[in-house]
C-alpha cells in the first residue's frame, strides 16, 4: 500500500506522500486527535437532536458521507473498501455515544438544551472537515499502521479513546485500524 501512495493534490499543489518515519508518527498523533474530536462532537449532535426530537440515525447522510469518502480515498491511493470499514466504524461508535446521551437525559428528565449548536450549519460541516482530514492522516500514517512491529500505536490510540469515551466506543472506533496489516 505504502508503495502505491505517491502524491495527491492539495490546495492546487502536488505533495509527496512517501512517508519518512517522523511524518508517519506525527500522522498517527493527528489521527488520534481527529478520531477523538469526531467522537466528542457526538454529544453536541445529540443535544441538537434531543431539542428537535430528531432521529439519531440518518442513513441517507451516512451514505453520502461514505460514498464521498470512498471517492476521496481512491484519489489518495487508499483502499476504498478499507476506508468504508474505517468510517462506518466511526459512525457506529458515534451513534453509540448519542444513544447513551439520550438514555442519560431521559433518565435525568432533561427537557431542552438552551445552547445547542446548529447541526446543519455548524456540526456537520466540521464533521465533514474532520472526515477529509482523517483520510489524509490515515494515508500518511499507513506505514506505521501496517507495520506489525509498531502495533503499540493502535493500542495507544485505543487506550486514549477508552479513557474519554469508554470501552465499547473505543473498541468499535479502532476495529479497522487492527485490520490495516491485512488490507
Ligand atoms: C452525526 C450524526 O448522527 C449519525 C452519525 C453520523 C456520523 O457519524 O457521521 C451520520 C449520520 C447519523 O446516522 C448526524 O446525524 O450528523
């Protein structure tokens, strides 16, 4: 895979994506932060849906996200099949968080949140940015993710997500990272 990744056009410039060790390690750090931010935004998503009594799951939006990211992945030289697995896992983990929020707020008798962010205008655009940024750092970090001698990075990612989001969410979110070696 690493050998297939040559370059991609970003902001009109072609960048060399062949990794050197530090770039790949930095990319793993960025991947962790972006995965965490994506999951953290799910509470904001849930607050807005709680206020509007909206459904947690939006399958049309999920399909649009995944279809778009598969095209981007192909352009970046990343396996579309793997990219779909990775992002579907992030989406499932995010829905777990939203469902947990709904259960907790239902039990606590929460009525409305006064300061919920706008889903369409604020949260989803940020999620779209995060998704694209994630794709790019996954390409850069691929040599580390695919190297069985460096599997501690996946364990560290799991640990840091687990500490904030709990075991179920963390396990779901990293599942595709554990399959990189075989992709
Ligand atoms: C985050 C949302 O909730 C769910 C999770 C999604 C995601 O993780 O991107 C997309 C659609 C929904 O099924 C949303 O509705 O935007």
